[in-house]
C-alpha cells in the first residue's frame, strides 16, 4: 500500500484594475475588506485585500480590467447580513441568475462579484 501525501492547495484570485488605489477604496471602504499588503509600501500597483477567508489580489493592469468574476459563497446568515450592509452603504447591486439566484456587485472596473442566495 502506497502512502499518498495530501498537500494544501491555497488560492487567491487576481482581479485586474485600472487604478489600484481606487479599487482599494471600493473594496475596503464600500465592501468592508481589509488591506493585507500593498507592494512598495503602498506605492506599487499590486495589493491584497481580505474579508473573512476571502482573499483577493488587486493588480493594476488597465489593459486587462473588467474580465474577472468571483463566486463568493456565504452562510445564509452571512448573506443576509451582507445584503443589509449593501443596502445601508447604497452599494449598487443586482439580483441575477448564474446557475442559481445571486446578488451581483460589479467593481469600478467591471469585475463581477457573485454572492449566491442559500438554497
């Protein structure tokens, strides 16, 4: 019998943005993420934000913006709390369909964040 080593696979999606500072303002000030790190002590074009276990790398590369889509699953209570935050902060959102009902939030560069409603 062969022993197999199980390795942890850890992912962080990269969303391309036209202005990393504007994107940080949206993700931190509007969506409640925290900035974890920012290249070149805040002067660079790459940074990472997180909220809970959701980590996203924002990369300033204007020629590639607006093509990302993240599917972010929350618990039923977490989704209800998040919808309340969205309403309180007047964050534009749309209820749409992507395999099931989702709340869609589009960042300033056109990247889509999809939050599925609990089944």
